[in-house]
């Protein structure tokens, strides 16, 4: 006589394994979503703002060089070149903008601003939702994508084999 109890246990074991793999696929997808969208960590925020400050300061340096060159081209009569706004590095007949003023502030007080921003960021409450360092994420995402592909391949193979055996999962 056929042992249906053993058969039932075998089918249940396969179903349980498929359930495990399916759950692991879902977890891996959540992990990937987290790695792609998690907020920046405090060190990343500090580094990001420092980079913005440095870029704005560099923009100011370029504009300032232009303004200085305009005045310097008339060394004995620099007053003829009026309207050059040295502090804001705005050329003649161009009003300083919020951007040019901000650039000048970043150039003139950049280190102080970085220190103040670092202090403010470090004073923020710890965000348990922030992700790993941005520099580490590409490798972590690549690894998780490989693992997800392997899990999905395993799940597909299990379903195919079960279907070929006439078992509905």
C-alpha cells in the first residue's frame, strides 16, 4: 500500500523550503531598498556639506580673480574701474546675488561654517534609520543583488521542479 503520510510530509517539507526562500527573497529586496534609499549618516552629511562649502568657495575664488584682474589692469587709475564689488565678487553692472554673497561667505568663513555645521549635525538626535556610509553602499548593493539573483534562481528552480513533479505549491 502507498504511504501517503510520507508523501504528505515530503510535500510539506518542499512547501516549507519554498516559503523560506520566498521570505528570504522578500528580506533581500527590503535590504536593497534600504541601501538605496536610507538617509545619509552623520559623517556623510558632514562630508557632503563640507564639499558644498569648498565648491562654493572655489566659485568665489574664480569670480574674485576676475574682479581683481579688472582693478589691476589699471594700476595707476584703479578708481576708473568703478562698481566692482570685491567682497561679493560681482562684476560692474551686475548686482550681487544671493549665490554670489553665499559664495563669498563660504570662501571667507568656510572653516568656521564647517565647524558650526559639524556641531549642528552632531547635535541632531541619532537617526536609527540612517544607512551605512555612502561610500560603502555600492559594494553592499552589488553583493545584495547577487544574493537576490541566487535566491530568485533557487526559487524558480524549486517551482519548476515541483510543477514537473505535478506538485502545486
